[in-house]
C-alpha cells in the first residue's frame, strides 16, 4: 500500500490546501505602499490627516500633496485600499485642496518624472531609508506645553536680528571638528523656523562609534522634539537655508584710545535735566538721558529748553564717550533696549500743549551707566542685564 502524503491526510480531514501564491509586488508598488505608510504613521502620531497649511511643517505639507495624488490615481487606490485602516483614501479632505496651477511642479514634488507616462508605475516619491529616517526624526515633533516660557526668547532674538546685534551664518563644518558643534542655549534657523536648543543630554556612543547626545529642541511654531544632536546637524547641513544665529555682540564698539587707522563715528552722551518739574527735582541725580550723536553734543542740546525731547528745560552734560568705527543707530538701539525696564514714564506738554512722552530718559545711576559702557568695551555686555530694583548690573 502506497504511503500517504501529508496532503492526502489533510484532504481526508476535509482541510483544503490553497496552493496559490500571492503575486509578488513590483518595486514601484512597494514604493507606493511605503510612501502611504509614511502618511499613516503621521496620522497615528498627530491624530489628523496631513494638511495644506502654509505655516505647517514642511513634511506635513509634503504628505498632504502625496495623499492627494494617491487619491487621484485609480491604480494606487486599488493597491492601497486593503491597507487603508484609517480611511485616508476617502474623497473628502480635511480642508480645501490648494489650487495647483503647475502640474509639472506638483509631479516634481511627488518625485514623479513629468516626461514619463502618467501611470502608477512612475511614482518615485520614496527616498532612501537613511534620508527618510533623518527627515522623520525632524518631523516627529510634539506640542511644547511650556512654550510661553520660551516665547520671550524668540521675540528677543528676532529683535536682535532686526537691529543687527545678531547675525545668521551658514551652518558649516568647523576646522578641526568632524561636525559643527551644537550647545545649550544656541539658536538656529531650520526649515524657515527659529530653533532653540533648550537642553543637551548626557553624551552617548552612537552605533558608528561617534559621540552623540539627545537634545530638547524647541521650535518657534510652538512644537518641540527630542532628536539626537547628529540628526539636527544633518538636517542643518542639508537645508540650504539652514543657519546658525550668532550670540548678541556689539563687537569692538569703542576704546579709550584712538588708533591711527580709526575713524571717529560719534559720541555717547549722558545728560541731566535742570527742569523745575517736582517729579524731576525729586530724582534729579538718578534721571539721565542717554543718547548717541555724530556731531557735537553742545550743538545737539543748544535748543533743549524749547524741545519736549529734553523735557522743555536746559540740560547739563554729565559724561561722554567717544566712538570709533561703529554704527551709531545700532548702538543707540542697544543702549535703549539694555535699560528699557528703567525707562522714565513721564508725559510733558510741548509748546503747543500736546502731551508727549520722551523715550530716552532713564532712572539709572551714573556709575551704572559708566559700568555698562565698560562692559560694551570688553565684550561682556551680553552676560549682564540691568536690575531696576537694586539699580545695579547683574548676571543674566
């Protein structure tokens, strides 16, 4: 009697054997599925389909365009519908689609060759694994719950950039280092957003043997991520518009002595009012006007008694500091911002009876002004601030 095979035994038990094999997917179909899985991961993380938002993350906008395209391709829909557990291929969108007036630009953004046949097999939107992994590390952001704590930092940095006390520089490899370093408290520009490094964790050894560290990175749109230092470095290198924001510094503003090749640029002046206004008389030794001029101070104050800027009273010159090779407008803005919390809030009527509020008078002792000037000279001003309560300079 012939020996029964396993198939014969299963047949006697009433178990049917499906001898058909699933047809292998083409590389193009695998790419389509991988791209769709990127979108599914985004939805799982953020709880909504990717949106076409101008101020949104660049990867979210890219996923939104990709999803629109997949919905529009019948072959892609047929392939992906069995995998669509989140209902992403439905016709309804979370918001109106953008007007696409340049089909070739849309195809290029999706990685589709515009010259090829408009077919599902031409979809080439999936990047190499290493590149996609680096992009996902940047894209995986969560809302920053204590963003209000960091908001003033972004406002101050933006003001510094507007005034020129900070500059943006290309993020490049530094001489002697494999990669440009990243430290706590530094600011960068990545993907059009200001990035603040709030924390740098303990150093760890990466699989390739390099030293790495986990960061807490806060973005100006109110999100944060805990990506690795190397991931942020790679993202900054790849972003053509990626920049490092410099520390605030006035540079070598002025010195006690004039060098042969220096060009005199102006004078910092400190004035005291001779006004008989009781509010001024009470604090005369504490109230000072601080300004910068490119001419003679005496000429500038000649008409003080008729100028509300000078409190409609004569003034006396208390101190002057010569400047060399300096932008006077920028320096004056720096000085006024440094003492902003001590600004004298006072309204006086001008010659026509209209109330005006002079902006360059401060409740600051003369010795503090002198110390502030010296701090500008030696470059330590960025580590100091003025404390109105104690009327002294303190560490930031």
